[in-house]
């Protein structure tokens, strides 16, 4: 596990994020549950979005709205923007589908580059991270299954980015969100900024 200082400035690129819900009768994690209607429907206009200058996260469906089946988000990153620092999930697999652009993905001890249409599924316990490839933007659909309540985790990241709480505060909620941080030398080497 990495120390708190390794988290500081890395989560969401240290960018300021603000929450925005576009209104509508059914909000994320509300209504439309699998139990009540047989299907989960989240309209684009109803999805909460956390936005910053280099990254935005659209919260689509959380575990509570899918009967525990999955949690899913859409992440949009500017050229070279950092997404998630290296971490593992002990209880869930995480699926990354590249909607557009080019993304660097840590899978275990290797870093691969994914392009539009590529799919990567990381099993429980495998270290992983993601970021837009330098010089390229990227957009990902991310699915965690079985689902873990994750929306509040992303809101927590937004509070870190705006200075409301410290990056170290994530260490206290690792078990709650099944997100366990670690140091990855391959990821650090792949994401090192070249010196001019």
C-alpha cells in the first residue's frame, strides 16, 4: 500500500471538480432499480457529473440501483490526463471499454495501451490504474462487478480535488469502497514526465 503522500496530487490529476446533476425525476442511484421495474434506465440528462478542467466522471448506475450486479461510470479525460492511481479491488472485477481516444492501463505489472473499441477486464486482486495516453484524450466506460457502492467514492475524490478533505483521508475508506492503494514501479515509470 502506498503512503498518503503518494496519493496527494495524483487522484483526478489534482484537478478541481464540481458536482452537477442535470435534474430530472430519476437521479442516479434512485428509481429505475432492477427490483422495481426489471430494468435499470439512467437517462443522460439525469446522470450526475463531476467535472474538472482535465477529467469528468458521469455517474451512471451504482450498486444499489442494479441490485448489487454492478456499478458503472463514464470517464472523459483530456490529453494525457491522469485517471486513477494504482489500486486493487479484492471483491470485484473491473471492466474498461475504450469509447474513444487512447488510454494507458496498468494490468498487474505491465502497462498496455488501449484504443477505441478495446476491452480490458481486470480480475479481483490485480493492480490496475488508468490515464489518457500523453498527447491523446480518452473516454472510458468502466464497470465494476459485482457492484460496490462507488458514487460516494467519486464524490470523495472531488472533495480532495477542491481541498475540502486531504488525500490521506482515502486511506480511511479503502475497505468501505474496496479500493486498496499501492505503489507500482511500472506505472510510475510509464507515466513519468520527460524532462525538457
